[in-house]
């Protein structure tokens, strides 16, 4: 269905079509498959949030539910609705709007209301929920910088509107049915953030007052400082609706007002809702599916919704943006400005998928990296940024560059990549100059682990995050390979050779006696005793990052061929991969997960709930056994992705877990971002059409595909027989098609020759 048709069809019939069983499935638009409640119960750590948000939008809305209950689907009460944005990952809620009836109560426990999921409707662009204690229906929708609420009251009563601050801020009531102000809070990187708002009410307010803590004072129209806020009251008739529009800005209160006037000037809730729906139609219809089950399509399109809400928030505010890199407001040059997160996991499949589906935005994203470096002096979120490990911006930049996106200051960005690699410390969650630990890496080619039993003496090492020595070595090897490829593309031969040597440093932490990547102390000795399954403390953080040695054994994305050589050949490599998926825990499973809470989604020692595992099922392609990749990816999709609140098996990380599913369900995956090729897996759908922009379409057709018919018998790419389990980005960039003949038993010959293996550093 074309996007315009999707956007203009009447609203209610489409909701009924999405909800009623037996409706002809082909009559549903992709947006009507989306279930934002997928993943709202976490398997062990973070759950998702059922946000109403535009693609790339700054404002995201979900009710503020019972504090302390991070599994939002299991919360019993609603404490308010976001003035600015919904809470993330269990952090304190920001400024809120709450509506009640009857006697005024400013206590958050006293005015909270129970709710029931059976009386809610949540879509990407609109939600409706019933506050059961007051019988008030609250509906909400969004623009890029505006939250639009509608409250409908069932009976004649007194309505109470409360705008509160959980942290330091200011809110005041204007004479024109407005409330405006700001809130300051501590962001995820522990740096202060200020967000401004301008709220307008569709009908006059009365009986103003303020509260601070438990103290309520009638009359004041201003609240400033800590926890508290402003309230207004008015009489409402039965079935009366009152709308509230709230503009948001990082720049100023005036800019928040301007954003509101530009994006939602009229009191027309339906028009804003329908425009939001049309925006979602335009992005979700970039991928059209045929075949598969209704649940598989729901999981797919929900994943696509997660991609476009988590990927890179567009912080441009109608020609201007506020930069935390230099604390200045800038006028844009016509390009968007994005708030890019740390990229520890997102480089793997989230950014590469966004590149395919939003090619028109890639150069602007690269310009954002350029601005980061120019304004802060570091190619990171800013000079104060404390990321996880690695400098994987190098991977995202190289991947886009190698796939043809070059409308940015390439030399400037390369300078930032090189500075990250040579001058920034590798210590996890730190940014700053190199330390004695980095000097060991530069001299000996591995990041040193703490000697067994020794106390930490390097002050820069975080007491919780520890050194993560083996993972730091491996992830920086990959980043160095990325810098080397960019240097080669720019004709910087000396740099290329230097970073290519460093890209082989993974061999320095491979212990041939144990067959695992293992920690070494600064003097070069292997840490003993060492158990690749359990050593390293909580999350393995002495040696690894949130995972153990079984996971990080495979972290050589740029040189899988070289890893095969270390393991003494393809047969041994496949045997070790097979063992990974059946190896058990040694200790009781609850104890294992207590030590590795990020390692959910377990299949043996394979942990699908965390990003370092994602490429592993595709590594069979490099060792002559692509049929095993086809089986593994199908098993993972079936076991660990579901259309339910428990449907995401780990930390979604802004859409990264979903992006793995999206790629894999379509039938291919980017094992090594920066190398412009894709590994073939086993598609779920008989027909996938990807809109690449500018009239180009790439189609994956899986003939005879089914739950049992998961094995590739033969393949054609753009009409030519394809004997290997991979293809270049250039093979799809201008459109075309991949045709796969599927069957119930593996064709063990297809893609099995050494020459069929995908490229890697040791095997160009």
C-alpha cells in the first residue's frame, strides 16, 4: 500500500483491522503490525519502553509508571505523563503532567492511578490509556518536538492539572493558558542537561497554586527549585475534552514556543495524529514482506519501529541546534544534527541497516561526527564522554564511506579517527590521554591485565568496570583495522601499514595451549589460573566486557580467516563453533547468570542477549559450512524473538537486538562493518522488497521457504548464479535481487569451497 494511501485512510477502521482476528492479513499496513509492548518485560536487565515517537523525533512519550518497576508492562500504576520524554532504563523520571479529578492531592502516591493493559491502545504514533481511579481517558500523539495530549472526563467534576519537577527546574503559569519553564537533570554521561518546555491548554485554567514536597500554597503561579510544581483547577462537564500541547527544546523556552507554533499551531489532535501515522508509514513501508506468520511480521515491523526511534535522534530545531560539545547554539548549514550514542554495539547491525533504509541521511550523520571532532577535539560524543570500550565510530564512518557516502570533510574526520587511536586512553568508560596501561599496548601489542590477586593501582581504572583487558585488545584491533582501511582509501600508506600491524594484535592474546583469548600481565605472562567460562569477576570485567571468554574467542570480525588459521583449520573451527552452542555452565545456571547478567538469550555459551555474540552464527560461512549458519540463525529467531512483553531476550540498546532480527529475517547480515559485503543466512519470508531510495529496490526471494525449508539449495544474484554465501554492497546498491531456492535438507556443497569464503584481512 503506498504511503499516501496508508496515511489518508480513516483512523478507526485501521485500528480495528489491526485488532480483529480473521481480518485479511494483506489489508494491514506495516504500521498496524507494530506492538510497542514487545520487550517491556526484561529477561534480566533492561526492558523496552512502549514509546510514542516520530522517526528520528526528540520527543518520546510513555506513561511514568510505578517507580522501581523497570519492567514497564508489570507496573500497576501511572504517576504521570512526560512533559519532555519518558524515562529510560529505570532512571528517574523527568518533568511530568498529571491529571486527576476531585480533591487536589500533590503527593505522587496519592494522585497515581491504576491502569489495565486491556484498556489501552499503543501504536508508534498514538496511544490511549484509561486512568481507572479517575475514569479519565488520556490520548497522546507527537510531532518531532511536541507532545500533544487529550484528556476526556466522563462526568461533571473538578479537574486538576499538575506539572511537576522531579529535579531542579522552574515552571510558571502565564496569563494566556500557558505553562512554561525548564528542568535540569543529570544525563546518562553524568553531565547536566537542560530541557525547556512551553505548554498550552485548549481551555482557560483557574485556581492556580504551587507545591514543594508536601507543602501546597494556593495562589502562586511560579515554582522554582527542587521537587515540586504548579497546579491549576477548573470545572469540566461530562465527556468534555481538554487538550494540552507541549513544545520542547534544548535551546530556550522561546525556542520551545516556536517549535510548538511551527509543528502544532492548531487545536487539531486528529490532524497531528494522522500526520504522525503518515510519517511512520513512510519509513516502515521501506521494507515490504510477503509470507511468514502474522507474529513474524509483527516482530519484524516492531523491530523496524525500534530502529527508527533509537538510531540517531535529530536534534535540529528548525535551523538551529544546541551543541553540548561547546555549549553553544549553532545555525545549521541545511543538514540535520544527530545525537549519536556511544556506538559500542550499534555499529554491528543497527547503523548498517539504517544506512540501507535511510541513505538520504547518512552524509548528515557523518557531518555530525565531523562537528563532534571540530567542536570538542575528540571523535566521541564530546570531550567529556565516557564510552564503553573501543572507538567504534571508526567502524560506522568507514562502513558508510566504503558504501559510497563521502559528502563530508573526510580528511578532518580521519584526523579524529587517528587521534582516537593514538592519543586517547583505552581504559573502559574513560576518555582522556594515554596511561601506563596504554603504553604497554603500544609497546607490546596487548592491553595488560591485572596480576591475579593484585589490587588496582592505576587511578583511571573504574572500580566497577575494571580493565576488561582481553576485550579492550580485541575491540581496538578491529578499530585499528578500520582506521587502516580509511588511511588506505586516502592514500596514507604509512598510516595504513602501521594500523594494519596493530590490527593483528588479536594474535597476542590467543593462547594456543588453551585455545582461547586470554589475559596477560604487563610482563607478558598468561594469567593463571584462567577459566574462559567463569574467570574475570562480575561480567568478566577483569578480562572481558559483560561476557566471558567463550564469547570473545570469536571477536575478530575483520580477520575471521586469520582466526581459522589460529585454530588450525576449518574443521577445528567448525567443531569449536558447534561446541559453543552446547557448552553448559559448570555452575548452576542461576549462578552463571548472576555473574553474567548481560549474557541472556543463552544457547549453550552463546549469549544472544548481548551484542558481542551477534556475528558468531554467521562465522560458519567462513569455514565451508554455511548450512550450519542457516540452521543457527533460524533457531535463534524462533527461540529468542516473540510477539509478547517477553519477546526481546536482552538489552535492546536502542534497537540493536531488533536490527539483528531484521537483517537475519531478510536473509543477510553485515559480519564486518567497514568491509562492504554481507553474509547470507536463511530468510523467514518468501519475498522481501527493500526500498533503497531514488527508485531503487532490492528484492530477496526465497522460493519454497517454510519453517522446515530453511536450507539454501542454490542462489542467483541479479540473475547470475551465486556459488558463495555472501555478496558485495555494490551488488544491491543500485537495486536488483537475490533468489534463493530453499529446501528441507542442507546442500552441504553450496558455498563450501575455501574460495567461497567471505573476505577477511588474511584472505582478501
